[in-house]
């Protein structure tokens, strides 16, 4: 497992690294202190957890995540900041936690453990019957599921897999990572970058409607998914 930590303050960088290493032996910690170094690692490594300072030298950590959505689509992103100015913008990206400086060790571990739990859940697979074949699909790779008549379309990053059935029959199999926004749509909440009372926007630019039937439940479910983030 690769953990990338980026902060332009060396003391903060070393502190986070020491805490992570002391509580997890099954990981490789990569440290960098500027935007370009972080970008280099993201371009060349699979990053499982990204612990990212928001205010950097020439750009923000938010810019880095926004500009590399495809490479970080399966990465658990934890922001760290000493400022309130960028909090709202953070939620335009895929994140699981925001840590305030000075960083509290217990909160850092809470965020890190949440990332590990999400990665563990994300390894869950579903088996889809496609014609005469059974295809194994990692649940975390599904952006959203669409029901169209008797067909169910699983929209992944690189392909769409179509099977026959009812969307209600696979809802439990997908688990708590997915939210029902419409009678025809189940959405992977880790892909949501923006949502309003009647629509959700995914990190690939896709916009899906929230029907009136699901407005209240969606608001509660998405809020509960994000509530562990520290404002």
C-alpha cells in the first residue's frame, strides 16, 4: 500500500509520517514537500492514500486532486490545512476527511483508519452474468448503475457492462458505498463531487437526477458518508 504525504512544512511532514508508520506496518510512506514532486509520484505510482496539504507553493492541493481525477479515482484523499478559506472547495473533489492544523494524532488516525476501511470495502467484488460468461467486477470501479427497462447498465471508467435484471435486486450487493438517487440510478458516493437538491455530479462530469422520492434519503445518506470530515 502506498501512502503519499505532501506538506511544505517539514515538521508537519515528518510528524504525519511518524504517526502513520508507528500504527501501520503494511505500507510504504512517500514524502514530498511541493506540488511538482507530488504530481511526479501520482503520475508514476499507484497511490492508495493521499494526505495532502491544501496551501502549497504555486498551486493548491485541491488543484492537484482536481487535475488528476482519473489517476486518483480510487485514492482515499485526506486534506490538511490551517485555513478555512478552501473548505468549501474541498468538497468539489473526492475526499474522505479534512484535518485542521495543528494536527491532532487521534484525528489523524481516525482519518487514516477510515481510509483503510474504505479500501477494504472497495476490494469487494460483484459477479455479473454477461451472456454465457460470469464477469467479476470490483465494486469500487463502478461509477453508477442505470436501469433501462429489463436491462441494468454498470457504468465503469472504461466500459459499460449490460446485464438483464432489476436494479433493486443488486442494491444490497453493492453495499453502503452506493446511494439510490432515482428509481433508475444507483450512484457510487466516492465519485460524487457536487450535489444539490435535485442532482449529483460525478468526478467524470456525468450529472444524474435526484428524484423527489429520494431527495430526503439522499441528503441524509450522502451527509452521513461525509460527516466524519472535520470542518
